[in-house]
């Protein structure tokens, strides 16, 4: 077969479709930034949408999020059910701020009822940008593909210094046992740095997590109470 006989697969869309997608994505991102501009420093909680209210992980997530909200952080989640709901509910238990970045799916995922504010987006990559942008710590609860995607996204950004060295906390030692073994395997094979396993804390102790956040988020970045920023009415902003 000669080069002239090779038939390439049809890949890119038309220029008009690509341009349309670019502008739709840009508008969705701007819409998200505007909606979340006043939510303040956040702790983002990642976790499965599939655990029900009577599951121990639901209760753990609710209690941990309440403790983080007491520190003055807004609790930010993917806005859906399961452990996302538990985290937002924990914030509301102590009159903390509760915000969600909901994803629009073919099988509709509705924002949970414990949100003060939420924004809905069409694409997961935009959702991850918003979940990372406002956070001073990332908390990983038991979950599936989506949770692992979000966890490794945050970890990669910290490892490559695309964002600051924010605390990453994994709850559920037993659930994540094999994952931690695989991370150790990566370290032994030099596919991650020898100290990259120190980029996160593994614990089931809420107080230990609170202590790390106080040291590595509040103290390290000089966070302190301040007067809220007022919205610009001429930009149609709302607090």
C-alpha cells in the first residue's frame, strides 16, 4: 500500500462548529466565574453520588464537612446526591456556606437541597476548573471514576505546581487501601517522585484533618475574617 492509498479517518468538525463550541465554552466559564465570585475561600469535597443517607460514609462526610465549615470555609461540591449532598448538608448543619457545581447529564442530576448557591455546567472539564479555582484544600471521600478523576486532577496540578501546595486529604483508609498500594507501586517504579506520596494525608480522623487545614490552609496562606466584598451592581452581580 502506498501513501496515496491511505484513507484517513474523518476527525475534526467544521471550523464553524469548532468556533461555536469555543464561544459556548467561554460563555459557560464566564457564567460560572460570575456565579461563584463571592463564595469566599472554599474546601472542595469529592465523593460518590451513590451512597445513601444511612451509609457510614455519608455520616462521616457530613460530620467532617461541618467541622471544616466551622473554620469559616465554604463547602464546595459537585452539587449532586450521595456524599456531595452529605458535605453540603454538613455545612448547613452549622450555618456554614454551601455551594455546588452541578453537571448536566443525559440522566438528569438535580442539585441537592442543601445548597445556598449552585451553577450547572455541560462539561466535566469546566466543572473541575470551578471546583479547583476557589479551594484552599481538597477532601477525597470514597467514590468511583469521577471522584478518582477529580482527586488525581488536583494532585497533578499540585505536583506540577500549576496551583499552590494545598492540603489534599483522603478519608477512608480501608476503602482506598488498594489505591494507596498502587500509588506506592508508582513511587517504587519512579513514575512519580519519591516524595509525591507526601502530597496528601490519609486519615479517618476529622480532628487530624482540621489540624492540617489550620496549618496548611489558614496559617500558610494568611486567611483571616474580613468584610465581605460588595458586588458591582453595574455588572449585574449578586452576592
